[in-house]
C-alpha cells in the first residue's frame, strides 16, 4: 500500500445527542480512491459518522480533516468541504419543485457560479452516466424510486466531488429497484471515485469495497479487507451480524 | 357512510324557506311600525358614480373613491406585509436565539393587543413623527402642485392625502405581518429536513438554501392561508378609518354625516366590501385549483 496521506481522517471523534453518546473514539481514515463500506446493526452510529464528514452533524470532540481542511465552526471551510464531498441520502431528497435537470444544475449554477448552458451540458452528461437521459424534463415525483436515487447520485456528481458519501442509498427502495442503483454505484466505483458507503448490501460490498468497517454502539469494532472480513471476522459481534444478514 | 349532497329541493326545504321568510317579515313589520325612517335608496347610486355637469363625464363619488382607496391600501400593505411576514417567519425559525426572541416578541405584542389600539399607538407615537422627520408632508404637497401628476394620482390618489395613506398602509402592514409571519413559519417548518440537508450537502449557502429550496416550496404550500389572510387584511383595513385614512369606511361615515342615510349607506358599503372580498376568495380558489396541475 502506498503512503499517500488520507483524504478523510477522523481522530478520536466523539458525538453526543443530548446525554446519548452516538460516537465514541472514532478513528478512521480513507485514502484517495479507496472504497470503504461501513456496516453494522441499526443505531450503531454509521450514518452519524458519515454525516459528520460533511458536517451535517457537528462532532463534539476529536478532529475531522477532509482534503486537508480541518472541520470547525468556519462556515467557509465547511462549504468548501461540502462542495468536494457529494452525499446520497436514503430518502433521495430531490428538490420536488424543480425538474430533474434543474435539480442537477442548481448546484453548479448557484455554488460553482457556472453559466446555465455549461451546467446543463454537465447535468445531461451525468444523467447519461446513470442511464436516464430521457427523464431530464420531468419532475422527481414522476420518477420511480430507483430513478430518483440515480438522479440524486447524478446531482452529487454534477458538483464534480472528490469524495462520495452514500447513506443507506438502497434502504428506501423497492427490491426490484435496488440493482439499478447498485449498478450505478459500481460503475462509479470503477471510475476511481473515493467512496464511503453505509449499506447493508453485502454483495455490493464484496464487489467493490477495499475496506470494510464494522460498527456497533457508536464504536468501530473491526476494520478489515473484505476477503478477510467476510470469511474470518475477528470479532464475535461482526460474526453474529454477518450470520444474521447473510443467512438468506 | 357518506351522505351524498342532494341537488333538488324537497318539500321540507320549501317549508324551511317559508318559515325563515315569515320570521323576517314579522320582524320587519314590527320595526316598520315603530321606526320613523324615510328610505332613499334611489340616492345611493349617485354616491358611487356621479355625473359631473361641468366636465361632462362620470366621476367617482364618495363610496367609489373610498373603495378605490381601500383597494390601493390593501395592495400596498399586502405586499409590505408579505415582505415583513416572510422575514419574520424566517426569523422565527432561526437558529439564533436572539433573533428568534425578537421575532417572537414582535409577534406576541401585535397578536395580544386589539388592532384598534395598535392603530392608535402606531399613528400617534410613530407614524406622525416619521412623517415629520421624513418631511413627507411638504414633499407630497410639492408633488400635488406639479402639473403632471396623473401617474402619482393613479397609484396614490390625492397626493395631499399621501402621508395619511402611507401611515395607513404601514400600520396595517405591521399588524398583518405578524399573522403572515406565523403562516410563513408553518410553511418553512413543513419542509422536510432532508431538503435542507440536500441543499447544504451540495455546498449551498444559507441564503441560497432559503431562496432556491426552502422558500419556493414553503410559499407554494401556504398560498391558501396567505390568500385568506389577504382577505382579512381587506376587511381589517376599515379600522384605519379611525386615523382619518379616507378609505371606504371613512367615506361612509362622511356620507352618513352629511345625508343621514344611515341604513342605505352602511348597507351599500357592506355590499361593496362583500363583493370585493367574495370576489377575491373566488379568484383565489380558481387560482388554487388551476395551479394543481403542477406536480409538487
């Protein structure tokens, strides 16, 4: 492995929701081009952790560095990080009052100050990438869940981010739509994007992950390459989790 | 089980109608026996539109003048109230405690004082000083003396009355903005958190997030209560007759004082308000159902 400095680094991160400690002493690093899959039982702090990376949640202790920027209270820094870190949500969160193409271009136009024509060309390019170029002028509510999530992926890509975060991108989808979204994610992974995915899709993890992170009760219990993680997990907790999730 | 609405009349309906008519007739007879009043309905139309012998054209008389002023005031204070109310609504949802408390105080003060009292306080303590400070009186008189004032008059009526119109507009807007603010706040809070997170996650600033993501959705959602509030504003505008803004109610008081046609004048005014407000509510209802085609 090369000694490139990590593009994301979390050191001793703690996070509280009121009296409840959601994250305890999280140490976690992602190198450029690395694909990390975070798994674990619900409530284990997976989402909270990746939401801290683009500061949708504020951490209470420790340091988070993204692409050389230390996350603090400086709004300029936070916005700079967010422009380079795309995020795909469980609930898609497309803007319902805008067409698909407008959903894709609003970021480049308003944040990157790109002109409209260039932004639209960019939007169509990424819509093509996720295989739904024909949906550009529809509204999100006219699309299926799988299509909406692919638009959401394209929306993030339009900002040409260095890192993509996925927060359970397939959990709100009907089963027959999961594969089309996973396919788009695999293609993205193959293009060399740095990715952190919270997901229960272990098939996807096996195919693309460079590193598996297993969390429980707000702690990282195990970090291992997927081959090792799936065949011989070190911790009992991870073994139990895998037994439950893989028995079908 | 849901009961379907009947479209034709039953014999019972006629009976109910007959009872109501009979009841009114009895009351009417009893009153007219004691009331010594000479009805002069034929004079009312003249107070709406009057034939000007000298100019040889129809001109607006007291009631129509008043109605036009009411419409002007409603439009201007409606716009102002929408702007103030939007700011207030945003302030109410702010993460900053001081801003939130200021907005809450403004709201609670205006909401817990009767409108008439608000009008007087504002007029004597604020509006008159403001108009003096800004030298608005002289400015307006200056304009009134110019030759080409058609545009000014179209928008503001008699320019000598401009300061009073402006205080009326401001006081009404301040009062209504409290309610508009609550409506806007509800609208903002109805927007799912995910929308704002998505906006932030692509690096939008707070201003862009509000302007392009939250407010367009929030305002579309609260359009029905906002249009209701606008109709309330039209009705509430009668209160500012108390500070001598010459709108419909003020003009009616004048008319009654000079002609003693108490009943006719007030009933005519009531009809004018009704036509205006009911017309607006029909219009808004049509706009609402018309806008349903757009997916939300």
